[in-house]
C-alpha cells in the first residue's frame, strides 16, 4: 500500500508541475486527478488511503474558514434566503436527473435517485444502501459527475477569461509558525470531534467551523502556507482519480453513458439557476455559477479561491446544501417513491 501510494504521489506531483508549466486552471488538483484516473483505468496499481483525502480536506476546510471574518459573516448571512432557495433548486435538479437516469439506463429508481442527488459520494452511497440502492453504481455516478464538473467549470471559466477580484480577504494574512501550530491542532481537534459523532465531511466541516469561529472572533493565528494549500489540492486530486478502477469503463457502459448525459444536464440546469441567482441577488455571475454547481464543497470552493470568486459565498452555499441533503435525502426519497406510486395508481 505504501509503495503504491508513493507512486501515486509522485505521478500526481509530476502531473501538477506539468499543468503549472502549461498554465492550466487548478493545476495542483486537475493534473493529479487526470493522471491518476487515466493510469488507474489502464490497470496501474495506484492507491490513495482515506487519510490522504482527509489531509487534503483538512487543508481546504481550514483555508476556507480563515475568510469568515465578522464583516464577511454579516454579508453572507444577508444571502440566507437565496442560499435556501438554491438548495431547493439543487434538490429538484437531482430528482429530475435521477428520473432521466432511470429512463435512459433502465437502472432501478432507488439507485438512480441517489446517484443523481447533489451530495457527497460517500454520504449518498451510505444513504442509498439503507434504501436498497446499488452502492457501487451510486459511487461510480458521483465519481464521474464530480470529475466532469471539476474539468468543465475551471476550463470553461478559463475559456471565457473569467477571473474575479474577490473583495473577501482572510483575517490572517501572514504565516506565523507558532500560530500555525495552534491553528493546526485546533482544526484537527474539530475534525476528530466530528468524526466521533459520525458527521459527514468531518475533515472539511470540522476545520472549517473551527477556523471560522477563530476568524469571527478575530483570533487570527496564522495563514496557511501556499505550499500546504497546493499539497492539499494534490491529495484531493489523487483521491478523486484513484476512485476509477480498471473495469470502470467496461462495467455497464450504458449506465455510465447515461450518467455522463444526466450530469451534463445537471450542469446546464445548475448554470441556469446560477445565472438567475446572479440576476436576482446581485452576486457576481461567476460566483453564482460556482455556488450552484453540482460539485463538492472542497472542489468548488477551491475553484473559487483560485479564481478569486467569492470564496465565503460559494462555501456557504455548498455547506448548506450538503447539510440539508444529508438530513433530508432519506425521507425525501420515501416521499418521492410514495408520490410516484400513488400517481401511477391513478
């Protein structure tokens, strides 16, 4: 395992440096993701242990939390109604795309529902398993969707030359060794505590909450070094890439093609909702597109940070969506299933 992980890290590092040289968007995440995914489906023995992804998530969660100063929290809270509306729209998009996936692929409705729900892969797979979904297909759908989103949005923004001048800045602007050690210890404790209670996305949300609390209290211990942030992106990239396995492309090709099509539709519908959100709320259009995109917290917030596009707003939208989905997706599935059966019986 250690040797395979070392190979994966080396491959990811080389791919990231090549992408930096090519001036690719998000080079420290996209390069490792593509390289490891391509090598994995080709049969290479590449692995990324759960601890590697947890470390990457810790970096991103901590870095994001440093933005939530009192002024920023006040601004973000003013968008609360828009955030809740965006969550409802995301749920509806997931239901529509789940129905379409069922029709296109012939997969059962339970699997298609959880495969297209815009939550984290592990959370949706766990929830789906409780209701009888095919866990491997749910996980494969989320892996493919996240990969498509991570590739399409940054490169799309690069093509359209989208780059903001984010008015939000971190409370802690410089790296202070002693403060960095305290910040690291505090945020890791936050993640461990959330893990103890078996809460979702613990290594993102725990550090995010702790760093946010410190920033809101104006306890600015330290910023994170850029090298640490780059390393976090690399770890997230390889953890996404190693989800793909040698049999990925040959297993249920009709299903995967249907997932790709439904994911593209989800991207389009989310983009329309993002543009509507921008028109109604006054949020920068690119920021609104990231806030409503069908991607994960870490990936979309990281894109916002790299492109300087409303990091706290994007983070608040995605964290709220994740929390609401984790709490409601099970009862929502039961409701939709019963409503569908009643409609069919009429």
